[in-house]
């Protein structure tokens, strides 16, 4: 699977069945080449005009299934929401 394939998949949280968005980036271990985290843009600021302040950083161990159209994850939203650099 290529990065461009991941970007087309919608991320859904299994805990509350909420849509988190689409994968925007990945983090990987340089030594092993394995994906360690997927990054999904967080909620918009005021009406989406001012951009985003946070993003969801989801560990690969929290990914439950990757399907044709969606990626199912099982995460606590507050724990994976981090401030953008």
C-alpha cells in the first residue's frame, strides 16, 4: 500500500463511531521502515476559516482494520489530540 492510498481513506473511531477525517501524514521508524503513527488533521477553528490548531496522532497499534475505503481505529480522542507544531 502506498501513502497516496492511505490519504484516500477515511479514519473512523470504533469507540464512538465518529469520523476523524482523512490521513494527512505518517510517521515511521527509520531503522525498520515500519509505520509508527498516522496523522489526521484535527477539528477546525472558527467555521474552518482560521485553519486547525490540533491534529490526531494515532499509534499504529490502535489501528484495528484497514479496508477499501476506511481505516478503523480504537482511540481515546483526548489522548491522541495534540497541538500542531
